[in-house]
C-alpha cells in the first residue's frame, strides 16, 4: 500500500489577523481515504509535524511517499524505525 503524506493550507478559514490553517494528512492512494491528520502550528512547518503523524500510524511494511518538504534525515529514520519504506521526492 502507498501512503502519501502531504500538507495543504485550508482556504477560507482565516479569522481576523490569523493565517489560514495548514494541515498535514496521511492518505491511502489506492483506497482514497485519510489515515490521519495533524494541524501545523502557526509559527511552525510540516517538518515538525510529519514525525508526530508517522508515530501515530501503523505503517509496517508500507511505502510512504513525501514531497520535498519532508526530505529530512529524521523523517526517513523515523519511517525506517517503524519498518516501512519511503519515497522522498
């Protein structure tokens, strides 16, 4: 199974001076469903959220695909420690 991890800014949810919410999601490409999501704090980015999201998923034996934002040694090591493979673009 291929699990894609990607972040998206949710448009149309801005309140006053706050920025719109940015959410990182893990979803199954083959079945089209979301396995988990995590909100990125305002002064942070996807790099800090992806390891937390990977911790919460059962990914043993799966392939994890992450775009350029997730090409970090810590993220790759986290995925390997959970006995999964990865594709980092």
